[in-house]
C-alpha cells in the first residue's frame, strides 16, 4: 500500500498561506515544512482530514507563514510524518515527483502572474495524448534554465467524466474501492440495494442505463428524446458506465490525479483484465484499454507537475453528469428522484473533497465539517443531510486576489431558470449572482474572468442551438451558452457596457472541445474596454475534425464582419474579431491542448498560445489594430 496515494497537489497560495492536498493510506496527516534557500520559513501548520475508506484519508494541509513570501522565489516544502516507517516510505515515494537535482518539491507565489496555464475537458479514454502532461515539460525546462516557471494553473471544467467512463476505467475503479475499502452506501429507489452490488451486477458494465433512475410516464421533456414508456432521467448519451456511488467518484479522482494505484490494476502487458465483461462488449473494451494505457503512461508527469504549481479548479457538467441543470424540466425530474438526486450529491461530495476544498478552504469549511461529522468507520451516517447541504450551497465561485484579480464563476448551480417554458435552457448565472459579480469588478483597472463556457461563442453554433431550442430540443444540442437565455445574456453584456467596467478584460474558458481567441470592442463608443477571450479545450478531448471545419467555414461566411445576420445576434453592438491560429484553418483550432496566457505587468499586451499534447505550439497573434 502506498503511503501517499495521490498528491501532493499545490492548491491555494497567498502571500502568507499555502495549502497542499494529499491522500494517504493511514490516518496520520503529515506536517508541512516550508523553506527558502535552505532557511526554514517560520509559521504555523494546520490540517483537516476526511476519511473516505479503511485505507483512504484525504487531507488539506495548510501553512500560515509569519512573514510574506518573497515574490517568485521557489519555496521548497516537505511532508513530515510522525511515524518513522511512514516517513521512510514517503522519502522513497517522493522521488517520483522530483525533478533532477531537487531535494524536495517546490512552488512559487506572485501577486502579478504573467504566465497562466488553463485547460478543461480531460477524458481519460479519448484517443490522444494528455496535454496536461505538458505542464511537466514546462517545469522540467524551467528547472534546467532556473527561470520561466508558469505562475498558476486554472482547470476550467470537466476534470473528470463521471457520466462517460470507459469499461477498463470502471474495472480499475472497482479494484481501488476494494483495495482501499472505500465506503459503500445503501441506495433508495434503485435496482440494486447497495453500491457494493454494482461490480458484479449483470448490468454493471456497459449497461448501467438499466440501473439508472427512470420515470414511468411521458412528460413533455422526456417524450422528445425517448420512445419507450419508461425513460431515463439522465440525458447523457454515454451513460453506459455512469458512476453512481460516492466510492466510485472518489476512486476515479484518485486514478486521474495519480499513478500510484494503477500498477495493481494492470496485467503484465499494461492492460486491464476483462473478467466479467459481456462478450458483446469485448471489442470496445479492448479499444478503451489501448486509450487508457496512454493515459496511465503520462500520469507520472501529471502528478509531478501538480506538485509544483498553484492549481485552481471549477466544475462543469461532466464532473457531475451531462446537461447538469440545463433546464428547469431537467432539474425537476432529476432532483425529484431519490437515486438521481443521490448521484448528483455524490458527485458534489467528490468535487468538494478533491477539487473545491483547495480553491477556497475557508468558504467550504462548514461543508467539510459536515462531511467529517457524517462519516464513521462504517461510512456515511447522514448521507442525505450532507447532500442537501451541498445542493443548497451557493458559494462555489471564488476570487484570487492577484493583480489583475481572477474571478472564477460558478455557471452550474446558480442558474436563471426559464419561467415560461420548462424545456428552455436556463441562464448560466441568475440575476443575483451576476450582480454580485459586477459589484466585485466595478472600478478595477483589469480583471481575469474564468467561465467554463465561452461568454462569446461561435455564432453559427449558437444559431443552430437556438433553432433546436425553439423546437424544444435544447438537450439534443447541449444548448449551454451565455446567449441562450435572454435575461442572462442582457445582464452579462450590460456589465461589459457599464462605464465603470474594467478597461482591460480577459476571459478564460473551455467546455467546447476546440480553441479560439476573440478580441471584443464596443461599437459606437470611444473608450471601449478591451476584452480578450481565450478559449482552450480540451486537455484530452476534441471536436469531430470534419464537422468543426464545416462549422468554421459556415461561421466565416454567414457571420463575416459586414453580414446582416449579425444584426440578429445579441452582440450586435459589439465588434468581435477572431485571432487566426498560426496552424490549422480558419478561426478555430481543433486538437488537445493546454492554453498559455502571457500578460504584461500593465496588462495591455495579451499573448495567447495553445501548447499541444505533442509539444508543438499554436499561436493566436493579435491583429495590428488591436
């Protein structure tokens, strides 16, 4: 059993605080010791622990320094266990996360970040290399040169795919659950009475839609998509291996953040055995095995990189389930069923413990305390109460007090629901949340905004989504864009038009599985704010190449700068110019990549680059008049 199962991952770092996320196989939370140039940094160490299994303990270790950290100075840190054997084991294990000549992992803090990495949509069984591993390459080069370290990493959604899981990944998940003794749970209103039955159930692999909640009557919403009398509550098209229990969610996080548990799940040839997999799914299992083998091979690089850079995260739908909270009708059906509500809650438990905790520890402290109180040595004792608290929580958004400040938006749980039609897309943020956002940025000279979905989308794709929405089929085309709801669209655009809005705006987004950069100015206004939107997606996912080429051509033809169709868009009073990528075609780039944003101290020069999973670069140069 590894001493450290996953992590350490550097999470929130401020001028006087650092937070490290780590998962161990025993209950002892390690102490954190920081040093600069071999000099111990004075301060206080605190830790919080949540037990999720017999041999699985999630810790957030916090260090509060007596003095402020020196700007951009590399700070080394050590995890120290009281148990000598545990410490000796960790000393051997930590070699895997060190670069050449390094005695300990390290990070740095700066109030004025100049190099920001961002990416989303990391699907383990997508047939491509993992662009997140390029963060490791950047650090390796930086250590060799002694400079040019990236300042922070923003993960903008779909860090896991809870609703789209490969068969081999699900086998590995069950292996991890058994090995670590992750806690199972009783299920209400389900075909199986307990999650312990999932691994051996006849529908446990590739047929989980048979286990997922269904409704017996034809509602307006469900009759559009499904022909039989009983219809699935969840709308994901890839729900054949949808995760159900909290143990499955936790296990998947451990498997996508770290390589330590994979060796015991693999055969000698590097594949996962397919015992118990129905013969008819044998071929797809083998293909997914091949894709996962590449993912696992790059995990040591990913783990090492995350141990050296402050990392912040925000959820999108696949971290929970596809179309999460897309329409009011979807919400009514999902939250009205005890099993589907439990599944959403379990995904949020996983997000809280493995993502949200490190973003804003003080904000989520009451939730962490609730989880700690609700888990005994036998598992959850107040599971539903925890889930109710998570579903009521409205503070998932957070802010980084850097220069410029970084505002990370929650576009999933504060929806502006349609009152006229339960099948119309909900706005990504409601009026109150948008007002709070506006209040936080008013009067600032510049701001960086993280929105999982692009605020300025590709117009032809939004037009197609609008047509489908008109016919009540918003779920068919995943109509989740900022312009899909009139109220949300008007408010967000008015924020940009407000005379006190920051003159320099940078928007970072993902979600769409292709990359592009837009420069936006207000028409008919002399002192317009300069808005740069940099969309980079996905880390390990991509759009169908042939389709995106046609959509790109259509967009350039139908919505060229002087096209009358622009008058029918909500952005008609804004000039939106695309930066053409240095490789590829047209305005959109399709390929697995991580975004590299470089900004000057004055934030007037915004450079955008996509670092591809194969190490090549695609630049998005600004036009001369910008």
